[in-house]
């Protein structure tokens, strides 16, 4: 059963920030509520004040320009990202990731910002956005700051948000030419949370096909979305062959510290991480080659 | 949910054993422990609070030493619930101490925890991750404690 709470529905970012500053740690933000309502219903979370920001329309937007990159307002829903022609043209991997995120009902109401702030390491958006080198714009009454998404996760369900601070925007730079990005997760039924997942970005040097940059990011492999630089090092500076992707998968699996649960033991997850890094890496490579 | 692990401590096996059963040491070394009281030779009364992100649970439980073979073998059974009624649990643990030479003692444990209620739905994925952290902090604190007493 849910405990009583006081409910606010501010319409502007300024109102949100002053409500948060007024009620301090007792206030909890709710956006789409697709993660938070679950724990509230279970009685595990019982905030005194709930600040519903779903009506802050100024945070529901997307824009793209080649120089500035992609800007996504924190309250943009998963479904809007999935269906956006702009995303499908320039950031296909985001649309593909969203298509496998939970159910249509959840995607229709759940927001990208809410998902990232929930800080669940099994979430899909964070690894893909980290592979895309995304940054987050955070705002509080005392000002704004921009943090790299890869440094945003602090622990299981904990992110780098100060009291009184909210996520307002996700910023994704335009990938360099000859960059391919892919994401896949292991699921028993489409829409399941990934038992494990991997997002890989590969940038090739024009001409000789040497890997100039790589990013390997895992979901459900640690207490936060896990970027594995050691695995990336296996790829950077080399002409990529299947064997190198196998090695990157082995390194990623060794670095990972996955949980074990009813869906899979830690050992099984480690094995699957090898498979997914190799498989997703191969797809990213194909895309980088323009195929 | 079966959890097992191993910690290595420096100190004599007798000292480690003694500290492991000492309520005052336990309350100061177990992260989130608010109360651990030995109410008789075999029974401890405990309140331990744990936090995962915005979610916190407070467990009130009794642990009973069902078998002790000092200083090497220990069996414990516990039962309790979350104060906010989010879940009820029973657990059985087996702890073995072994000298490794070089003044080190290996403490290995196997714990079978059964949780029912909303906490169980919340997922053992998160609870296991938390258990690992608690183990690390406990080991560190206990080690400091062992060194402190010489």
C-alpha cells in the first residue's frame, strides 16, 4: 500500500527548483513514474512530498544540428525518441534501443530523464548514450553544470544529483564520420530488462580502416552502467578482426562484476557478456564501414 | 537466495572467533547495524538498517547460534522482518574459520536467505549487490578492530 504524501505539479523549471529547495531531502521528483511508482506501491519508498514534473512542458523537446549535436529535454518520452524521424536518421541506435525498452505503455509515459535518474544499472538508455559520449545538463537554484553521463552513476540506484538539482537536458555530440554504434541485450521476451546488455561504438580512420576510437559499455554488469576502457584499448589503433572483438569481450567479461539472480548466475552473465560484446562490436564495425 | 563468500583477516583464530561472537564488535562493524544485543548465551536481538539509493529498509530480527564448535565452526539461524512490513525473512548460515598460516584466518560463510513479501519482488539482484558491499565494509571494520586490540 502507498503511504500518503503531499503532491505538487509545477509547470516550470523554476517552480520545480524552488519546491525542491523548500522541501529538501523529503521531496522526490516523479516524471513518468514508470520506475518510481513501482517501488512506492511496494511500500519501499514513501516520500513526504512528490513533485510531479511531467507537466513542465519546457523540458519536452528534441533538436539536432550537426555542429551542436542532439539535445533531448529530460521529459521526452521513450516512445517519442523511438519514433522520431530525426533520431532514426542520425542516431539509429537510440531508436533501436527504445524499441526493446519495456512495453509500449511504459514507453508512452516513461521519460528518458526519469530513466537515467533512477540509476538502475540494468537500464538500456545509459549504456547507449555513454557509447555516444553523451553529457547531462543539470540545474539547481545555484546554477547549472554539465557532467559526462559515464560519471553520473554512483551506485545502485544512486546518481550524481545534488539535493535540489534536476536533470534538464541530454546532450549527444554528432558522431565523427566512419562511426558505427550498436546495442543489444539478452532478453527472454522482447521488452524484458536485459539480463546483460552491451553498447559498442567504433570509429574508423578514413582510408586504412584502423580503429581510431572505441567505446564499450555494459548494462547489468556492475552497480552502475559500466564503461570498459580496458576492452576499448584492445581495439583502438588496430585493424579490427573477429579475434580482436573476441578478446575485447573477454576483457569486458573479466572486468565486469555482474549480479547473480533468478534470471542468471554471475557466471552465466559473464559468459553472455563475452558473446554480446563480440556480437555488438561486429555490428558496430559493419556500420562504421558504412554497410 | 544462497549467498557465499570468504573473508581473510589477520589475527589469531581465537581472537577472530571471539570478536565474531561479540555483540559490541558486531554492532560497530556491520554497516547499518543500529542494535545488536546478546539476550542470552545463544540469542542476539538485532536491528539493521540498509539503504539502496532512495530506498531504505530496517530489519528487526533474532539470530540464534544453533551450533558452535570454537574456534572453527558456527551455525546461525535468524528470522525477522522489515519494520515497515516490506518483507519477512528467514536465514540459515554456516561459518567456518581456518588458519591460513602467516597469521591469517580465513572465514568462509554460506548463507541461505529466504525473503517473502514486497522485498522479494524488488529483486535479489539488488540485494546481492548490497550484500557484497556490506561484506566488504564489515571485513574492513572488523580488521581494524582486530588490529586495534592487538
